[in-house]
C-alpha cells in the first residue's frame, strides 16, 4: 500500500501552463512534488491513526499546511487560495490517499474558523493547525442528517451566560479519535431548519465528549462517531453569530468541495499513469496491450475525463480566488464531474491490469478503494446535482424576470485567457 514512486511534475501533464495559474502556484507545485517524492515512501502505513498523525506532522514540518491557513496566522496567502489547495490535493492524491486526507482535514477542520471565527479564536487555533501540531476535524454529519444538514438533531442550549451545553451525536467524522478539536454544528434554535444552527469549536478533551465507535472503511482513514453528553463549551468558542451555522458550513464546503474534485483528479491521473505504463509494458498477441484498439479506446476515454475534470476543478478554484462571493455551482460541478470521472478512469485502469488490478498492494487496487468515498463525502453526487440544478433554475428565473437572459458582455473582460 501507499507506494510513492518519483512522479515529479510530469503527472500533472500541461496543467500548470494553463492561464488559471500564476508563478507562485508553479513554485508551490514544484516544491510539493519534490518533497512528496522524497518523503512519502518513508512514512508509516501499518496503524492508521499513527500513519495519519505522522502525515500531519510531516506536512507541517515541510511547511505545506501553510496553504490551509491565512498569512496572518502563519499561512501562505492572505486568504485561502483555492488553486493552491487544489494543487496540493491533486499532487498528494496522485501519490498517497492518506497524505491527501491528512492535508485536506487540516483545511476542512479549520476552514470555518478562517471564514467566520473571532480574531481570538483564529490566533488560538490556526497557528497549531498550520504547524501540524493540532489535528483538526469537521463535525457536521449525523446518522439521520447527512445530505439533509438542516435536519440535524444535535443541540447547543444556553448554560448560564457564558456557556452552551452540547448534546447529541455526530457520525462519520474524519479524524474522529485523533483530532485535537472538532468544529461542531448544532441546533441553537434561532429559527426552524437551516436558520437555527450555530458552529462551535470543541476541544477534544472537553468533558462530556466521547468517541463511541471507530468506523472501519474500505480505504482505511481515521473515522468515528462522537457523542456529546452535556458538553460545556464557552460562548467565546462559537464560530460566527448565533444561527449562522448552516451558511458557515456551506461556505466552508464551497471552498473544500473543489478540493475533493482535485483529490479525485489526482487519483485519476495516477490511474491513467499506471494504465499507460502497464499498456506499454504488457506483451500479448505478439505486441503490447497498448497496441490493441480496445485498450486505446479506454485510454482515450480516460484522458478525456481527466482533462475535463481538471478544467472544471481549476475553473472553480480560479473563480473563488478572484473574489466571487459564492462558487456553489462551480464547486458542485467540479466535485460531481471529477469524482464520477475518476471512478470510471480507475475502474478502466483496474480492467486493463486484469488480475493484477484486484491484487492487494497494486496501486490501482488501492485507488479503486480510495475513490469510492469521494463520491459520497462533502455532499454526495446526488446533492451536487440538486445544488447545480437549483442554482441554474434560480439564475434563469431571476434573469427572465429582469429580462436579462441574454449574454453579459462585461464577462468577456474577466476571462483568464485575455491577460
Ligand atoms: N454559501 C452561503 N450560504 C448558503 C450556501 C452557500 N454555499 N448554500 C445555501 N446557503 C444559504 C441559502 O442562501 C439559504 O439562506 P436564506 O435562508 O437566507 O435564504 C440557507 O443557506 C438555506 O439554504 P437552502 O434552502 O439551500 O438549504 P437546504 O436545506 O435546502 O440545503 C442542500 C440543501 C442539499 C444543498 C444542503 O443541505 C447540502 O449541501 N447538503 C449536503 C451536506 C454535505 O455536504 N454533507 C457532508 C458533510 S461533510 S463530510
């Protein structure tokens, strides 16, 4: 598992030449690939908790978690730069799924604080996340509230003037059991549904918080169910205002959904790379596997799906980085297409490898298990379809009302291709 050959920048194809990127992105990609090729093979694999901790520490020591927090708190850029986050996940995903996961969770588990936390909370939490000495987690899902976030049952009720008391259960929480803190979303009741949720930073050692179940999944990652029994949390740990929880969760996902697409893209690129190596090397029927037209069809389909995913991922990232307040639709398109395409690319890679493709320890077998969860977490593909269609219907209806369905010429000046 987790083999990490020296892939260099070649695995990215010509992506870095695209106009979405600046020189700082190219420098970051080169530094990360050089580090990953030299470091990842030496990291432990046997125990998933220890392996994950080692990856967070190594990424912190290497300075790469700086991409996950803003400059003021030790980070790389003034605000979260989604292209940098996506490049990091693509590069790490193409090499080692668990390292990608470790990187991503530091961002997802602190993103709400970056977006909406008080200065005090940011100063307390973000430097440790950036250095890799504080493991972060995002606790939104519940057994009965996964896709339907607004249906969550965990409550945070007032406990005197200075605290809330959290009661309930969160499930499928990544880094559950090894995290130093959880960003917890709970019902505070300002209004029904989505408008009555708030977000809180809960330290892992808070009395009343316990891990009730460790969940084993097909591609091992730390995952757990958390229980909150009268867990007292100071109000100064609230992230954003009362009732802002749903919007903060969605704004966090607007950033990180594109990065899930980027991780899937990294998996797909690696699968295509393995496919090409195998098709060129495997001899049969007096030639190579790659000489067969059915293999060529599979390779061409995969190449098209990889490039389509890359374009959508970096379009979403670039759109966010240039200041769009919401990239809900772009991020949903990137996640939907990149994860669904990656599943097919990896499945073809397994097929091309034949018996080897389902053999433990072979990279495409590992990728086959790694990709599956990405079509589910941070909004299943079905949720992304709902998000995309609703946004288009709303935009069209608003345009029709204003009589502006026709093209908007000012957009032409905002293309990345006219520098
Ligand atoms: N950014 C900011 N605000 C947002 C937003 C976003 N991306 N998306 C929605 N909102 C706002 C809406 O504008 C709305 O505000 P108003 O009440 O002021 O109008 C409010 O939040 C509620 O939005 P909506 O009506 O769309 O809520 P729904 O309950 O219908 O949301 C979906 C439905 C399916 C879109 C949502 O629950 C979702 O994304 N579910 C998947 C969750 C997920 O990813 N789970 C995995 C957890 S991490 S492993």
